[in-house]
C-alpha cells in the first residue's frame, strides 16, 4: 500500500518518471528473480547445515 502511495506522489510531482517506473518495474522484477531463487536455495542449504551441526546437541538435550 505504501508503494502505491509513493507512486501517486511521484506521479503528481514528475509524471514521466512515474510512468517510466511503472513500465520498468516488471522488467526489473524479472531480472532480479534469479537472485531471489539463488537466495532461497542458499538459505535452505545453510539451514540444513545448521540442523546437521546442532543435531548432536539436540539429541543430548533430550537424553539429559
């Protein structure tokens, strides 16, 4: 919602820039999509490594 309000202010003050921004937004989103996918994959791998590392500690907590 805040993005819409900011875009409306930009449209009032500088409408050519606002129209350029709204036309380029999908292209920029598509260009950044692979980086998001890589970020999700790296986050998942790091969570898996952390789980494997902390597994012995969790098992000891349940035993003790």
